[in-house]
């Protein structure tokens, strides 16, 4: 069973690389086997249909993008503040930038979700769960506002990552400076520039 | 020549629908002919290679997303202010939401640009020109800051549109309320909440 789980994870990781490299239409069981170096038929053994494959990839994306427990424990131990939230956002941006293929794969599956209701269903479940986690962290940090403010950050960070991982409109601006400006502007109660 | 231009535009529009429906990998000359209802070979007559086709689609995207001259003239006639800029942003969001296929096609090509340098080159040229236009409007409105602030709006609006056109984390929040909050937070010199 443990061995099966490892293989399943390897296949999912191969699927994420296929998605990043070829886009959603390139995602087939055969392409996953090719990328993973497994015999043809292996991927469809683990993921019985394309929907099952997509579901497995969405699960794997959120698993890979989950905060490092050590970083998170360190953040959770600090006194809640604006600066703490800024570090939380910075950690998210750093992780998603480092996990380039995973983040690109996530964008691919979001577009795929716009086309296919079965994908939309899986994506929505994971996105909402992740969003609820962010809102909980935000509220626990005692920051003013709630879900609405966290959603603003989601939008801005998604757009920032899309810019940084694809073609950038302002490649010379530091990503940290952007994050600082977003926290300064979008977190209620800050100083005005 | 005028007739050729019309046909070229029809083929490009068909290509945008293919992109929105099937993603970047589904974009072939044959698929464009199928969508446009033109004889096989027509699309490749107008766009000699896949690169030429992609270039034609990027051109057409920016043509379609160009502000309505009447709306823009009305905005340009008003006294520059924060409220004017808010209306400018609101006009962008309204147009890109209404042009759903075009906006989805733009996201598809941005991801394609992350994979293929030839696409990245075309995309970068159009994105930078469009960005420069936004910065010029912003500066002409006498607002504090410049390119950096406009880039923040680009990120946030891209993420907002991606949310609204695919799976949404907070579908019950009004898009106008989000735009207002972004202008309030990201435009320097506003009141604090």
C-alpha cells in the first residue's frame, strides 16, 4: 500500500509536469506514463478515467502547495500582526514561485474548469477549502475584516504569479516590493502613502 | 483587400473561440476552419504557420479589448480624479468580463507563452504596449505614483477576472465591490478603512 502511494504520487508529479509543459489538452494517461517512465497502462491503472486523473492532480497540487509545517509553526508562534500576515503572504508567493510547474498546472486546470463541469467541481472543492484555511489564519491573526479582504489578496497574488511565471509586464520590479505594497494597501487600517 | 481583412478577422475570431473551448493545444488551422465554417486550407492561407496564427490571435485579442472610443472619450473629458480612475478600471473589468472567450483566450496564450519563446515574444510586445497605455492614462489623470501602482492593478484585475471566469472562491461578492476595494486600497493617498 505504501509502495502504491509512492507510485501514485510519482505518476501525479509526472502529470503536473505534462500539464505545465503541454497544457491541459496534452494531459493523457499515455503522456503521464511517458513522463514518469512507467509502462503504458500504469497511469490508467492508478487513475481509471481522465476525470480521476484530473482529480488526482488537483489533490497533488494542493498537497505540494501546503505550507511547510516548520514555516507555518514558526508563523503561528508569533504575535498576530500586519507584519505576520505580510510574512504569511510572502511565504505563499515564495512557495508558489519555487513550485513553478505546480503553479502553472494549477492555472491550466483553472482554465480547464471553465470548460468542463467535472473539473470545475473538483477545483471548487479544493479552492474553497484552501481559501477557508487562509481566512481562518487571517481571523486568528486578529486582522480587521475577513473573507472579503482575503479574497482581494487571492486575486492580487494569482495575478502576480501569472505575471512572474509567464510574460511579465514589469520584470524589473522586485516581487517582495509588490507583496509589501499589496499588504500595505489591501490590509485595512494601514498608513496611507 | 477589405474583403480579405473581414475574412481574416472572422478566422481570428473563430480561433479565439477554439482557444477558449479547447485550450492552446487544440488550436490548429483545421480546428479554426472547422469553427469558422471555411474550407480546409483557408486558415493556413491567411496564417501561414502556427506562429503566424498565434500572432494573428494576439493582435485580434488586443483589438477586441481596446476601449470603446466613446467610453474612453467620455472618461478623457472628465476632471482627473480617483473616481475617474475607478471608472476606468470598472470599464476594463466590464469589457473583459463581457468578452469572456477573448479573455480566456488571453489567459491560454499567456500560459502558452510560458512554454514557447516565439509566443512569449509576441505576447510581451502587446502586453507592454497595452501596459504603457494604461500608465499614460494614469499619469494624465494626475494620480500619485506611476507604473508600479498600475502594475498592482494589473495583477489584481487579472486575478479577479480569472476568478470570475473560471471557478470562483467567493462568487457571492459583487465584482463592483471588489473593484472599489482595490481602488480604495491600491491607489495611494486614499482614506484608510
